[in-house]
């Protein structure tokens, strides 16, 4: 069989585009920053991140719809190259930023560019198994592993995970341009159904706004009473699931429709939220990760395996794995938050994500983009994870105590102790009522999503034929 260089190039470009889009859409709140401003201005800056991510999710679906309308693969690859160029400009400008308003504008511009890249790469990659899996691998592995690169920063930046590296920007741009040059005029993106696009745009807008509002309400409970905080979190979780149920119903739950794919993305967002808090605490209190690239392998390889084996492994297995991740928080502290625990949790989430996203990948391009984007925009669950962590923080681990441990460690280094580098001597072994409550809440959320995934479809499956490439 002759080597198809064009197919290989397209697969590599899809992988790199998925990585860059996911990296740019990941925008966790910074712990340290070089900003001197009033509290209201700082709050405005912090809230701009989640807002920009929600906007990027909407832009992703819109970009995918426009790519389908035009039908030209060359135009879609050119749009990806333009999005990469915008990301490069933001990357170059950020170190010189001295204005808070300009930084907020750059955060929004970067997220919009990332959304355009994500939507266009789904449009050009979804009709082939290899390129579709490359896009899924790039997005999912980056979603799970990129936060291990986060840490305190001594300067302004658009994200605590850092700006995209120049080599990634350059490689993605070169691959996109090469694909645009070699694109075949006869191999076009399939035409969309106008009703399908309209529903997807309404759904992603409603979900993005809904999660942003619910996340903001939860964030405001930091100084509320514990009873009030728990009531708000439970109600917000129920509201998020209700909104997802309505959206999934509109998308459809048959094989090849986007409803169950949306439920899979929602389950992944919920299962990963407590883990991301653990990673943020590790990089925030214990310094930069000594070797975060190790966790890239722990994320990428299981995702690849899941995408490969999704036809052989029941979906129930993937759901059980997702449920096990938040339940592992009930283990003793070292077992639940240590180096190997974090690595194994990332690997478990990667395997489950590969199995579910591979088996539930919808035929609709806009529905596929919607599901991938909502993994980043489902901020209700990340806000719940952050607040429950604050509620379960043991009294002895105050900021003064942690600073004391850091000072002691600076004088008496513990040596290289695992992935987090120098340890600070915090070996608390605790399981509080708040820890149990958080684990139960996330288990119920994932279980609800799993029940929706396993539910029998109400309509027979709709088969969408794959187009064949012309010479």
C-alpha cells in the first residue's frame, strides 16, 4: 500500500491544532500575579477568564458551522492558520502588557482564536477516523495534562498554565498552511442541515451562559456559612444537570447524535474538577512540578488506548472509572493526593474519556464541536470543587502554617520527593465531613450523566455516510 503523505500531514495538523486550541482554552484562575489594582479591578480581571472561555466555546460551534456552510477544506485550514497567527501575536504582546484592560482584551482575543481553531479543525477532521482520533487525542490529552504546568507567575499572563510555546505555534501554523496548499478541491466538507446548526448554536450559548452564571454564584459563597454554601452548590449542580438534559434532548440521543456526547463531556468535566484542584494546590504550595511532561504521557497514552478499544469495552466500564476518581478523595491524604495518585487519576480519566468520546462521537460536526468545547466551559463543576476544597481545608493548614512549613523546608530541604519536587512536610491524613460530601456530590453528578449515556435511545439511529476523497 503506497504511503499517503497527504493523510499523514492532515492527521499531524489535526493533532497539533487540537493541542493548541485546548491549551489556549484552559484558563484556570491565577494564584499569584504582577498586578497592582483595586480589588474590584482584580475581580474583573479574574472573572474575565471564565467569560472568555465561554465565549470561545460559542465561537467554536459558530466557526464549525461557517466552515460547513462554505464547504472548502482549504478555507478551513486557512482559518486555522489565521487563528494560530492571532495566538502568536497574543503570545508576543503579553510580556509587554502594562494595562489591565489590555490584558483582559488579550484573554478574550486568545479564547476567540482558540475557539475558531477548534471549530475549524473538527470540520476538516471529523470525516476520517484517523484525523478524528487525532483531534480527540490532542484536545482530551491537553485538557487533562496541561494544568500540571501551572504555577505562580511573576508577570502578567493570560493563563496560569502559561502561553503556548513558540514551537507549538510554529509547528501548527506550518502544518495548517501545508494542508491548505495541498487540499483537494473535490474533497469538500459535507453540507450541514440548517436546523442542526441552529439548535447547536442555541444550545452552546445557553450552556455557556448557564455555566458561567452558576459558577459565579458558587464563587460568591466563599465567605458564606457552610450550610448556605452546600445548599447553593447542590442547587447549582442540579440546575447544570437540568440545563444539560434539556440541551441533550434537543440534540437527540440516538447513535450518531450529539446528546450522549454532551453527557460524556459533562461527566468528564465533573470527574476531573476535584483532580484539577489537587493539581493546583500542589503546584501552588509545593512549587513548580519537577517533571510535568511525565503526566503528558499518563494522559495521552490512555486516551489513545481508549480511542482504539472503544468498540470492545462497554461504556459502563468507562463510567465506573469516572466515578472512581472523585471517590478516591476518601482515601488517606497521601494516597489520594500523592504523586502516583495524581498520575493514576489522570490516566484513569484519559482512558474513560477515550472510551466514551470514541464510542459516542456524533456524526454532526457542530454537535461534536459543542461537546469538546463544553469540557472547558462547564465551570459549575470546577467552582464546586474549589469551594468544597475550601470548606474541607483543615484548621491546622492555615496560610501561616503553610508559610512556616515552606520556611522550614527552605532551611532543611527534603530532597527530591516525587513529581512535585521539594516537599513542604505537609503529611496531614484527614477525611472530613466536607470531603465525604464533595465525593458523594460528584459521584451523583457523574452517575446522573452515566445513566443518561446508558439510557436506550428514543429513536432509531441515523447513519450519516462518510464522503470519499476524490483524486
